[in-house]
C-alpha cells in the first residue's frame, strides 16, 4: 500500500502498512487505520487531505503511545526469567525420590558453591508463596546458635529445603529429638545432620566447666563429650587442639544420643530410610568436613 502524497507542502513516500507494522499496532487498530487511509485517498480536496493526514498521524502517535505504556507494565516474574535461578521449591514427589546419600551429595555440592561465593540466585518472594501451603524438606540440620554459622547459606539451600534446629553446643534434648522425629517421620526428611563448628564458645565453656545461670545445666549436656576425650595434655579452652577434639566428640556424642533416645529415628536409620551423620564447620574457610 505504497503511495506518494503531499504532506505539509512536501512530497513523501508513504507506506501505511510499513508504518502500522513498525509501530506494532494490533490487528483491529490496523484495520481501522487502513480504512481511514482508504477514505483519505478518496478525498481530493487538498486542504481536507492535509487535515485527514494530520488526523491519521495523531492516531498513530496515540495508539503507539498506548502500546509503549502497556509494554512498560512489569510482567509477572517467572522462574526461568530470573537470571541464575536454578532451583525451585521442593515438591512431595521430588522429596520422595531422594535417598539419604543424594541429600548428603547435594549438601557437599552446595557447600562447595558457598566456599567459592557462588550461591544459587533464588526468587525468595515466589518461594515464600509456593511453600506456604506445605513443605517437603530434604533434611534436618542441628547446629550451634553461633551467628557465624548461617546454615542455609553454608549448604546453599533455599526456602522449604531444610529444617534447622539450633542450640548452643548442638546437643539433643527431648525437644530437639521431637523436632527431628517430626522432620523425618512426619515430614519425610531423609537426613539428620549434626553440625558442630570450630571456635565454639559453648564447647569452650563446657571444657572450662563454666557455671552461670541456665548456662550451667545447658553445659551439662556437653560435658560427657569433654570427658569422653582421652587426652593427657592441657585440657583447657586455651588448647585449640583439645577444643577441636571435644568439638568432634560432641558431634559423635549427639549422634549416639539420637539413636539411644529416639527409637523412632533409630529404626528409620536401621531401615535405611534416613541417615544420621556428623560434620564440623570450619570458620576460617567455610568448609564443612563430614565425619
Ligand atoms: Zn557454637
């Protein structure tokens, strides 16, 4: 639909179809504009022609402005549109398909990403919404309360991915065991990970047998791990080697207590439904060493 026309005293090549396509006008508007153009062609009076041409161009401008306004509305974000996003909220089917060893492997790989500062980008707002109705976490981690141990980040886990129980010195009591039974027997988690850490204040306090308020009965849960270490050297918190030995002993002691004090979890572990494993987090490197 190419034509030559005189517009504001100048002769120009005028292709209505090209203009319409260029401005990305939808089908109905295109029909309307083309009809307007045909009407325009039938008019021979020069001044009227000029008026109508101005009207056509104004129509173009208004509709194209509307188009631009529409495209500026932010679209609903989709997972695959988030750059770097590679994981979604775990579903029941995905949880059921996991084995304890697969979960351990995913934790090791997540910790490697954490160490090289390559955490997975996640759409947290969307994960909050998607996990609101139900949760199917793959593991429960028992950690110290220490502020330098960000458990989810350490394993590069997202919302709905792991249960986390925290208490100074990562020991178990009735409440923590109940939480673990809920995580594994009720909610289907495949792994119990007891994670101690280097430079642990609770472990050092237990080593020095500190007495203070409610800290005293709390440390009594860690003392058996101190006494279990056979070491004839300096048995104080000033000895980093001894503190490290007690840290590992405390993790082992906690794992033993889980089996002793929870018949439910022991049976699940014996049947291979879950695994109970221990690890120590290194403050200096961010590395988690599995025991
Ligand atoms: Zn600690």
